[in-house]
């Protein structure tokens, strides 16, 4: 069983442009032995006749990574609790797996390719259709008034998109995210996906971000408290605090 500290933190990529990559299965071919000396192409006379492959009916094609099942972490009510909630759901799923696979009548072989936290959801990629079917029908996670049911990724709501500028800053995304996290602790910046779009004529960095629904709500709540700072930018929905600046945040409609 995994501990609470397994995956509370996302993994930033080296360039800092991808957020919350929790765990991926690495299919490595380094251990395969290849015989290069005997790998010369055969002449036309030596070519073996191709036989039509016959696949048993009970062999099912694996699902692609476009078919994950999602547990919505927006139900945590607080973005800072989302990673811990994901760990609780993970343990819940593992317990349900043990129960299902112990049932000899079901004869289930549940296999997971990958799981990760992104866009305020716990995303689970099944290895086959039986696992996908089992996940979709898995018992919901219940904690007090919170009931979180597994849903298809196609039904999971898209992240919200925002944009903002940071004043004449050297592009060091890990440092920028760290500072934003320190000055905006009511937001889960580690779950944001950052895109650095350009610099404006003044040299300011222009960012676009995918953020959870609950973070958008928190940002909107800042507007009434800092209305005087937004007089020159009526399109702003709220603000972020960064160093000595109160940064207007704008909402981007889906294109």
C-alpha cells in the first residue's frame, strides 16, 4: 500500500512547462538482445512465406492513453487538499481491486498502465477493456458529505484558462512558480499547467495557464478586495500577488 507521501508532489519537467506528472510506466527496450551479425536481409529465394496471423477471439486490443478514467479532485473544496485526497482515493481503489480479484467467479485481471494528478483530477489509464469497465463501475469514494464517482475522461470538465503578465522577469519557471505559491497559498499552483506565450513590447512575460475550477473561484474572490488596483484593467477577473506587484488575471474562453 502506498503512503501519503508517495505522490503528494507533482514532477515539473526540466523546462518547467508541464505540471503534476505523478507517475508514468517506462517501457524500456535497453535489455533486449539484438543479433546484428545475423540480421542481413534474405534474398528473394530465402524469404519465408508470410502466414496470416490468427488471433484468438478472447484476445482484446489494449486501450489507448485516450481512454483514462478520472476521479474529480475539485470535491476537496480546497486546492491544497487535492493531492492528499488523491492518495486516499488511490488507496480506496487498491482496496477495491483486492476485493474484486479475490473473487474467483469474476476472474478479473486488473491492470493499470499509468496514474497521475492533472487538471484537478486523478487520472487512471487502464491496460485493457476489462480494467476500464471495472474502473468505471468501481465503488465511489466516500468521505463525509463527499462522494466521488469515477467518470470517463470524455465527461470530465476541462480546466479553466487564464492569462497574466509578470513584469520584466528572467524566465525561470520553477522560481516563478515557487514565488507564486509562497504569495498565493490559497491556490494550488503545483496543479497549474503553464504556457509562456511571449513577451510584450515592454519585456513583460505573458503566461497562459490551465487551472482547476476551484482555483478560478478563489481568484475571482480577490477582485472585490483589490478593486482599486484593477481600475485600469476592467477585463480582469481577479489578481495574483507576485513580489511587489498585484497582477491582474484575465479569463480565456475556449477557442
